[in-house]
C-alpha cells in the first residue's frame, strides 16, 4: 500500500491542531477540561474519518476495533498514572503507566476476536 506524503502531512496538521486545541482549553479552563478535550471522541472520529478517506470503509471499521481496545487500555494507563504520580514522580509514573497500557492492550488484543 503506497503512502502519500500529502496524506501524512494532512494527518500531522489535523493531529497538531487537535493537540493544540486541548492545550489551549487546558490553559483557559484548567487541566481537567483540557484532559476531557484530549480524550474526547473528536480526536478518535478524526482519525477514523481520515482512515476512511485513505483506505476505505473496511479499514476504518477495523481501526475502530483497535480504538476500542486502546481506549480500554487508556483507562488503565490513566488510572496507573493518577495513582503513581504522587509517589514516584513524572518519569517513573509514565514508565509504569506505559507498561500497564502495553500489557492491557496485549491482553485485550489476544482476548477479543
């Protein structure tokens, strides 16, 4: 499957706008509101829509399956980060939460057909 530079640049710009929007909301309304925007379905919808434009409906549907598995794993990531940040600091907490995410994603991928 050939990857177009135009599509990659478009995806990069859309992703950058979404991240910048979440940071702007965080600075205006507080970190909780920024976190809600960062986790909002608009980001996921944009990725799935772009996949549909690039590779079609079947690929977008399969990507949606992966998004569900990642979102469940993200819950474990966020809980791990929330629990470990006060005890271990930012670097160790991200390492622990990242490992929890990887383990959860691997387990879910193996369990869900």
